[in-house]
C-alpha cells in the first residue's frame, strides 16, 4: 500500500493545501485518511485535500512525497483519476 502527497502549494480558505492520493484503490486512500483523522468531507472525488499543517503527519504515516505532476500521473495511470466535473464529494 502506497499513498502519495504533493507539496502544500494550492491556496484556499486562507491556507495552502496538498493532495493525498492512492495509486491502488479508494478504499486504501479512505483508510489512510481515517488513520490521519481527516474528515470524509476532505475527499474530493479522487484525492483528499490535506491542509499544510497536516503534511508532515501524512509523510510520517508513510505517504511518499511527490510533485503535483506526479500525483496526476499516478492517478491517471492507476485509472483512479476522475475529471473535476465528474467527481462526487465524499464518496
């Protein structure tokens, strides 16, 4: 099981955000996020939005640091990428 996180570079709500993804399954992504204590509302269809203050927690828990481009590549190659218009939050 490998999870990936990109650097906190995405602004929103007065802070920076990262993306937490799996290249294997949404089930493993949800389980990892739950262990980190991330709320399900942070799931954005194919990734979790991770606030900058939680980035080090994700890495300490085993998430592999990759670039934002790499996050997209991993999602596409795994078949888990959902175009923004087709993402169902929370699911």
